[in-house]
C-alpha cells in the first residue's frame, strides 16, 4: 500500500511523516522534496536555491519524475510506503498517475490558510521561496490547490491526524473508508 499525503505547504505533512516514523513499524517513509533534493542537486544548499537557480518548471518536472519512480518502484517490495508530497506537487498529471496505481491512496491533510501561513512564516523564505511573492499570492495558490486536494481518497482534519500514533492506524482508517465506499 502506498499512502500519499497532500496538503498546502505548512499543513503538517512532513511533521506527520516524522511522527509516524518514530513509532516502530514496517513501513517506508519518504518526503518527496527530500527525494528530489538528494537526486537533483549539484551545488544547491536547499530546495529554495535549487528552484531559484533552475526554475519552477525544472523543479515540477523532477517532482513528477521522482513521484513516478517511487510509485512504480516502491510498491513491489510488499512494505507500506508513506509519501509526503510538496504543497504544489499535486497536478492533473500527478493525480492521474496516482489514480492509475492499484493500492495507492491520497490523503489530504486539511488545514486553514491562516494556520498554514503562520507555519510558513516561522520557517522563513529560505525554505519557502514563495514567501517572496506575498500573502495574497500564497492565499490564491491555497484556493487553487484546494480543488486538487479535495479529490483525495480521505481527508484528515488537524484533530484526526494529531491522534494518529502509528502507520498501522492510518492504514486502518483507509481500510474503513474503503469498506464504507463499497
């Protein structure tokens, strides 16, 4: 099973991966931004610098290629995979890829814009290059991306994900939802 976390930047995707990773289990935990950075960087110190030097188009293409590699490569070894996407990784093309994969489930970590923006500000613009474009631009992106996130298999509120302690519990929630929809 591949569980793919989506949500706006600052919604807590990477935090949830780290939290679930600390509990003993048999899953594989990946952050797509980390995968991209480790595969694509040359002299860049962080993703912000990579994007600044090579551009968004380059970054989005590498993002899609890495997602495709993960979905096609990691699903064959029998382990559950928990993959955190970047806030803008979800596109029509990546949604089509995810939807075409058996046993892949997209989970939306829903958070209000204000909470996300507050977290983004704490991290600073070196980590979040879009901060340079201002709050109004970021809010517009939030509204545009919400449409894509809403196509997820399951939506988790902050309270629901705060109560998650293991990957096994998340898998139980997915199985429950699957049974309800059959």
